[in-house]
C-alpha cells in the first residue's frame, strides 16, 4: 500500500501551475472551465500532495469514505449506489476535486451537509455534468443557504431560472428551489 501511495503521489505531484482567469459572471459554465485550483489540497500518506484539480476519478467507496470521514452524509431515495439507476446516489467516477470542494465547503461553512445527488444517471448531460463527476447536489438547509448567499457572489440565473452564486475559487452554486437542493459545479 505504501508503494501505491508513493507512485500515486509521484504521478500527481505538481511543482507549479498557472491559473487562468475566471469566466465572466454571466458565462455559461458548460462552455467555459477556469483552470483554477480549489481552496484546499489533500495531503496523502508520505507527504505526497493530491492536486485539487478535478481530474482524478474516484471509486464510490473511496469518495464515500472521504466525505463520511469529513462528517458529510450521503442519502439515496432508492437506498442504493448504482450510477445507472436514477433513484440511487452514486459517487462512482466523481472527480477528486469535486470531493475536495464539498469537504472544503463543509469545513468553511460549519454547516451539516447531506449529498443527495452524485454521478448517477438522470441529471442533465454536458461536459461539466453530474455524470462526468463535476457536480453534486446537497440538501437545502438555512445554514448552508445563508452561507452561500452571503459569502459568494450572486451571478446570473441559469437557463432554467435557478439563481447562481460563484465562489472565489470559481465554483458555481445553483439554487434549485423547486427540487429543494443546491446543485454545485466544482471546476
């Protein structure tokens, strides 16, 4: 196991990185992708650093373990994890940066978080979609709603009318008030 972490750490180590500017406030997130690094990085055993960039795909078990250890609940209306069933909540093939982002949100906000949607089928398609590992849905609570709406910048509404807020890291939080959850896009 130690050797695996060393190899993973070596493969993911980043010595420098340039950051592209964030998209404009009314840019369509499905058309642009800032090359920004999220607010935090995870340190792996042996001091290897896992980049907060979104590219590393995680298994459901690994992602679930990480969010659970951070105190984030995961619920499924179908009580299942199969990403091919829309009533399941799956984290299979979620991006590491997406998991880093939700953990950062939990720690920064101090709010209880519950993931209700992950990489399972049934969400809108697109490059930066749930299926491709860039998005999570979380239950709405007054705590997280207040945190998002007071700490992040209000940007234009999404095409379906959902009010959107953007964090300093470039992540976008859409208030899907009709579905009673926040749809979060982690670049």
